[in-house]
C-alpha cells in the first residue's frame, strides 16, 4: 500500500519508552490520539536503593516489555498488521534500559516489515503538549525532569534550538537530594512539593541567576545552601524546620525557572510557553507559572499529569513528526545515552522546481 493511502486511513504508531525506570508502550494515532498508553513504574523497587539502579531497571524492563506490547495492542483495538511504524526512545537515558526497548522495537519492525523511528526522549516530553492542545510556532519549551533542565526554542514543527540548560544538577535531581537531607525517601520531589505548599513561612535561600542574560541554570549551590541550614540546626541541637526549608527551596527554584522562561518567551517572540517533563507535575511550579503567564498574557501549555512523567504516548507524538517526512531509522540503530535534541530535529527537504512551478 502506498504511504499516501496509509496516511489517509490514519497513522498508527506503536511507541516504546524504556529510558529509565518506567516501562511504557502506547498506540498513538496521527500523533495526537492516544488509543492505549500502558506504564509500569519501578518506583517501589528502586526505593530500597535510594535511587534508580541501572542494572535493576534493565532487568525489570526485560521482564515486562513483551506482555505490555501485547496488552497495548489489545487495548488499542488496532490489529498488529495495521500498525504504521514502530517508535522507540533512542536517547537520552540509561544505556542498558534504552537497549531493552530498542531491541524489542527492532524485532517488531523487522518481523512486521514496518518502519522504525528512533525518537528523542526530550522531544517526546515537549510534544506531550500536542496530545491535548495545538502547539503554535515559534514556541518556547521549559523542560524540567530528573535529568534535564532546559529551555528549548521550537522555531517550527520538529525544529529544536537549545538556548539554556543546567550546568550541574537537574531540577528533579536537586529535589531528590534536598528530600534526602530532610529525611524523605526516593523519589523525594513530591514530599518537598507537599511540604512547601503547606508551610506558612519560608527559610531565606539564594537565587542563582548566573551571568546577566544567561538562560542556563545551576542548582548545586542552592542544594548546598539547604544542607548548610539543616546541618547548622543539627549542630545547635535544634530540629530542622523541614516545612520552611522545603518552601524556601521551592520558592528559589521556581522563581528562577519562571523568570528565565518568561524572559526567553519575550526575547525570541514565542507564541506559547510549553511546560514539559516529570517535574511539570510540581504544584508550586504549575501554580506560579500559570499566574505569571496570565499576568504577562502568555499562552501556557501544560500536559495532564499522566503525560508529564515518562510514558510512551509522548514518544508516539514526537515520532509522528518523523513519520510525516518519511525520516525513518535503520535497523542498525544504537542506543545514544547523550543524544542531541538539536541533532534529532526533523530535516526539511527543499521543494524541487518543476516546469509547472509558479515563481
């Protein structure tokens, strides 16, 4: 069947996500309609270790991936032979975890004789917004997750330009480290967020702005400031005021994220601001960013909670960009733990002039 005929009937992408500690499989139609989206979390397993253990994560992916593919297909109502392409997270992520998803995707693509689409994990987080809204270009994406804190300019569909990133800890990583200092288990972000929202006052903590006009972020100094407050309290025989510390930490993080994101929207003339990544579930960040964007009259897109954390539906949404331009991946694709978002951008082919072309 010709590709044009497939597109008229609808593009059904089977997407696989195994970049870290969630195994997920989804069927997404036309890059926007989620027909199934199964997620198996390993949080309870990794809690005992205080963080994600790569070897354990890989083993858990192996145990569940085949069954999840079968269940996703069944739940979607799409026959396996009617799948248009197989998409999988190629990077960034844990190399062993990525390889489990990649090998499953390659096997399916080969067996079904379907195109393979290696997909960027952060592109997935960004295009999760497209599952429930319409992204307009140019847009500015604020990516906040356990491993990434970035500002990304989307000049046009599938075109990414990184304008700022963290120089040390990512936001989610900093939250987990602060939570550990306050006595909470992994993952610590929700504990800190809840404490911050409930506390009536805040410990004063520094804001890290870096150089004037910089869009980069740095959180290691703020994390150290929190540890100093906790240690000083303990040295004096006092109990740390964990609620006030959590609120002070969250206010410092959120203020810098919001200010830099709004400034980037203005400087680059973006039509929208997109909040993306696992930390997008943070209530303090969502509330402050929403209030600020309303005051600035900036359109803000935030995915529903289920599309903020790692999931395969977002991979299917991003892979659709490549599908539309027939930019498929060969079966010798390798896992790329440090895959560049800008390098993954959609390549637009120049339109060839014909005799009937109008100048």
